């Protein structure tokens, strides 16, 4: 369920959590499904091994169709960016599709020194730009021209998209990736007789990468940011919401990176991030489908063993301070009014977190929810009224929140207050009932069964559980935690978090009407 929730929120906000612009679209994952079976049976089918370098593999054998899906998680994402290089984790995702010393170039021996020259040209240019008003205009123009020439020379040997084309010619489908705050993920599906090709290609992505076309691709990311934030009203609302919610923690960077950082970081800094984070102990690879454990292990030892065995980066030490007063930001825009409200809650590893997830579903998870029934169906003052958790991530304390569009004729402030009324009822006069909670429990189990019934979905869920909790079994344990919930636990969780001083509000409202200009004297 985490994958679907992250992507849904990303699409809502129009920001980086959605699949990247360079990734493949218009193709579905493997079109076959295994025989439906129980969750307990699936758990027993998961096999695992770890290479000497620390790279963990999970394997689920399913031989109903000659295909397999994989999902690789790097246990680092946008929250691992640093001040000055925000957006660098996302750049690494883009670079993973640029090839190696063998794939993606006509002559790497010729290309290598040209890449060095390009980097030196960039360093000289950015050093001069950083002088600001003191920069020498003539020197700056000359350096810009030199960098453009160096880029052109370095790109002359590039075979564009060759790595992706190799996979597609082998029958690969659903080639894609995403960068979230907590992780970076890579996934697609292939015919099972191409597993050695997959092993060679995928391992080389992390062992022998060449960050060619770095600055060209960075321009793509800058344009992506412009489209998803600067040119998108909802993107701007999201950005103001998230940067207002987090003052200290890197969740407040906003995922895609600050515009100034995107224009200044270098390939050298990208390579440093890669060497630190793309290490065996910081990654998990999951394969589900028509594969055999013995063969996967043999190929893993053959192709993935050279991956760096350096220590994995530790967890972030920065802790978001307790919020001591409501924070509000208002954007005046001619776009459709919208409201985002959030309250700080604990990380997914906290025992209270399942109660927040359940409350979000019951209050604003779908047609059955209280917000939908009250504000959309009955009172007709909203067109959208949703609740969420796990935003912008789940590894660290995050947000329980609401996203709403007021109906035509409804003031955003009036909808905001009406939503608080629904939440207040759930915490006092009309607490969440056992029947509502039982409905949530049924939905969770149904979603789990749907996830394990599809090769690609199961691979993604297991990989993300391993990354988030350090144990893939937690994907199955989540059902047990949900089944043990009581209505009282949901009420307790809400009362502890949903307070005014813990609240963040971002609102998009129409600009004030302009008074007609007074007529001039005659």
C-alpha cells in the first residue's frame, strides 16, 4: 500500500515522487498473474540470501508464466540531500539510465578524457558565476562558450538511451524508477530466459556507471521542476506546505531540490553522493516470478559481488523540533482554491502509527469516509476531501493531513472550519466506531491480497518493507497490527496530534477583487 499512496500523493502535488520524466511510459508490467493464495502461504515462499558485500536478495519463485519482475531499493532518497545539493538524489536516478563504460558510448576511451574536460569547464564557469556582481562579464561569456564546447565534445560519443533499448529489445516492459524522500527505486519486468542479461545490465548500473550527459539531464530536471512547481498552482501549494511544515528536517527540502542548487551542483558532487549511498549494504533487490533461487544466487555472486562493500550511511540525526504554534501560509492565485492541512505525527516504526493510518482511511480515504460523506455528498461544499499519512515520507516523523478542493461558491476558510468539525466529532461526540474500523481492516487485507497477487507489486512491497523496517516480514506483520487496533487507539492518536499548535495550513485563495478605477476629472 505504501507504493500506491506515495504515487497518489505525488501525482496530486505534481512533484518528484511521481515517476521521472526520463523513465518509460505507456507500457504495463508483466501481463500475467500467479494463482491467488493466502498471505501466510506467500510469506512462506519468500527466500533470501545476502552476498559477502552485504547486498540482500529476496526471491519468490512463481512458475505459472515465463516472466519475472524485480524491484531494487536504494535506502537513500531526497531526505539524504544536503544543503547546497538538494535534488542530487533525484539526479542519481536519472543517471542510472545513462549507461556504463560499455553501454551508451561509441568509444569510452575517447569519451573519458572529454568528460574530465567538461567537468573542468563547468568548475571554472561556476567559480566565476559565484562571484555575483563582481564576475567579469567578458570572462564569464568566454567560460560559458568553453563549457558549451566541452559539453558538445563529450556528448559526441554518446549513444542515447542505449541501456533502455537493450532491455526493451530483450522483452523488458514497465522500465521505470522513482525518487522518494526515503528511497530511490528501480523496477521492470522481463522474460525469465533473460535473467542473465538482467543480472549483467542491472549490476553494471551500480558498479560501472558513467554519468554522461549529466548537465544536459540536469537541464531536464530544472524544466521538470518548473513544470511541477513554478508552473503548477497545486505544485506551488505543495511546496509552500512542505517547506512550512519542516523547519529543520530534510523532509522540508521539498524533494525535487531548490532551483539554485539544481543550477549549481556538479557531476563530481553527484558521483560523491553515489559512492556514499549506492553501496551493497544500503540496497535490497527483490525478484518475483519464473526464477529459481539457485540460479539467482549464482548470477548475483557472478555479477553483483563487485558492488562496494562500504558501510551504509547511518540514519539522519536531525530531528524536527516540536511545533509550538500554528503555521499558516496563504497563496493568492487565480487557480482553483485548494487547502492542505497537516499535523506532525511519529514515524512508521512508532507503535501509534497504524492508528493514524486507520484514522486517515476512515476519515478521508474514499467514498466510505466521513469527510467525503459530510463535505462532498451531503453538504456539497467540497469536490475533494481526502486524508493521508506518510507524507512526505515514513522513515521519520511525518504528517497526518487533509487535502481539499472547495466547491464553487464555498469560501476556502469555511471548508477548512467544516473539516475541523468532522475531525472534532471523531475525537469527541461521534468517535470512530467498531464497524468503521472493521471496514478498514477488510480493505487492508484486500489490498494486501491484491498486492501479493501481482509479481511487480509484491516485489515492490517486499523491497520497501525491508528498506523502511529493516525486515521484509513487516509487510505481512502490518496486517496483524491492523487487526489488533481498537477504536479507542484511533481516538487517542488523533487527540494527541490534531491540535491547533501542531497544525500547518497552506491555502490557495483567489486574489482580492480590484476596485474599479475612479473616473478622471473632466
